[in-house]
C-alpha cells in the first residue's frame, strides 16, 4: 500500500484502517442501497487529535475525504463517489457527565442518539430530537445534516438543540466551542454554520446539546381522517388545544397497507379510511384527558384509538415508524423528502400520483411524514429506469408550491442537481464563497451539497 495508508495506520493504528474490499464494503453503501461508491480506504479514528491528524495528512496528500457517522442517511451524503478516504467517526464515543445545572451535555460525534437518550433520562432530562433510526444514527451526523424527526413540532430540529461544537477544519485546525453559554454574541456563529453543512465545511468531532425535561407520561392517538384537509384541521385544533403536543404525523391508506403486510399488524380500525394522523402528547402527568377532549371536539375525527401504556403507545407508533423499513423491503424506492407551506400540502398530495405516473408509468407512490412541518416523505417504488425523471417531476412540483426540495434529510449527492429549485443564484454563490473560504482545496465531502 501507498505512503498515505501507512501514515494513516501510524495515526489510528493498523486495525482501524481498512483497505480490503470485504472490510470496506459495509461503509460504502448507504441505508437506501441506492448510493454506493468505492473508498480508497476506511479510517476510524478514536479522538479529535486523531481526526485532525487524518484530515491534515489527507490534505497534504491532496486526497479528498468523505465523512460518515452512523450511515443512516438517505441522500448519499456519507458514502464516497470513488477514491476518497472514508472517515468514519463511529469510534468518537466520549460522553461527558450530564450537566444538570446547565441542562446540557457534551457528546462525541459517534455517540448514537439512543445512547444519549439513555444517558440523559436518569437525570430527568431528555434529547429534544427523536427519530426512528435512533439506535444507529450518531449525534455528529444528526448535527451535520440538521436532522429533524418526530418532535420538531415541539422542540425544533437538531440545530435548535445545539449550543456548541468542536470540529476539525479542512487543514486540520481544531475549533472548539463547547462552553455552552446560553448567551454569546461574539461574532460569526460557527456552531450554527456547521449544522446542516453535511460535512462540506469541517468534520464535527463533538457537540454540546441543550436537553429538555423528561416527560415520562405519554398519550398517543391514531386518528382516521377523510383526507389531508381534515388532517390539517386536526393539526390546528391540536396546536391550539394541546400544550403537551409532542408529535403530529401523517400517513395514507397505501402506506398503512404496506406496513401491515410487512409487520403482520392488525387493522387499526374496522373500516378503511384514506388518511391517518398520529398525535402524541407528552407531559409529567398523564395527558390522555386533554388529548381525548380535543379529539372529541374536532369534527375532522372519523375514528380514533388512544393508548397511554408503553405497549399500546409502541403499537400505535409502529404504523408510522415502520414505513421506511416496509418500503425498503418492497423494493428500491426513490426517496424524496420535501416540505411545503401547510396551505399547499393538500394540493401537493393530490397532484403527486399523477405527476409520478406521468414520469414513471406503473410506479407506486407512498406518502407519509411530519404533518406539523408540512414535511412529506415521498417514496416511489417501481420507478425502474425512470428514477431521475420522477425526482425531477416531483421536485419541480414542490418548487411550484413554494416548498423545499430537502426538508430534513439534506441535499447529499442525491439532490445537488436540483438545489437551484430551492435556493436563488445569489444564495448559492454565497454558499460557494463560504465553502471556498473554509475548504479552499475542496477536499471535504466533494460532490455533496454543492457540485
Ligand atoms: C422518517 O420520518 C424518516 O421516518 C425516513 O425521515 C423517511 O424513509 C423515509 O423516506
Ligand atoms: Zn422524517
């Protein structure tokens, strides 16, 4: 092997540099199986100092780097295009004690969301972000992609949880801002700049996160509604009437059929309905009564089933949370994560099937997502060779309705072509200048976000 691999072995130890295909392959394909590329080697450092040395060594050699956390992304942002050093941060698992006074914690980039939740909860605190990939998704990746998930309606996305960051710049310099000051107006906010930068500006090695009070009492309603307008009517009632509202999710009849077949789940209602909303309330004391009151008064509710015990809650969530795996088991979907203003949501859902079948005759569309943010996960199965046309048609439709071509999954490699549908030329030019200033040689995640 070449000098570069030898130097990387000196930095992280030989067992943590993989060059053989059978050792590299698990890192080279993303969760969707759609995005894959060959890494020159996979390097797994265990500390910030090791990351800095790896980045500096690659920069000196002029070799690009692909940065990877838990590899649960869905837009090809953490897998190589071909020839990069794949920098996997899964060994950065340092986890500081929970700072109960500040209500914050500092975690290494490789700590999984689930591990962080388990760490915070015994202190009566919790992580504001939660999502189905919690057991594998790492906090570094969640911050780098500004992940959203199931509780954005209450606590915002990952950037809202962030109070500080430690990162390695493209030349190997370490910037560290982990003091977690609640107020700190001392110039450009590098922490927030790196949130959602998808590994293109720096390698995030540690994050400092604000925690939220642990709310152990949960009540979940699965509500059958007549369609998206009714779902929105219920959302408005829930926002106004439920101070404990912690999630408002949407799925449709086609998705329900798929998850039921995949997970062998019972029908939630005796009759069939076109659309379903999951409402979750979380509080210190059982919020079931306030949830039932809102459901009882809202004319949009066709039928509802409510649970507040852990098993019942998990059963209801399964109808929504297992969409991704059920779709993946049915084929290789085109995954489009989009959002539109809530007033445009119903029109978009109406237009999607026609738009998709015009682009890919015979394709199936499964639509679900985060109702509170107008965030739809448009999954298209059986698009075959027409995948690119489907993406183009759907993303243009979203742009016409003043929406975003990437709501919470990022741009990755999947959507660079369409960035101008959501960002003006002036914005993209400013983004390129930021990229040029922080990574002048373009070695960090080339081809991701900006092409
Ligand atoms: C979710 O909300 C995730 O479950 C995955 O963002 C979405 O599979 C998808 O398209
Ligand atoms: Zn989602």
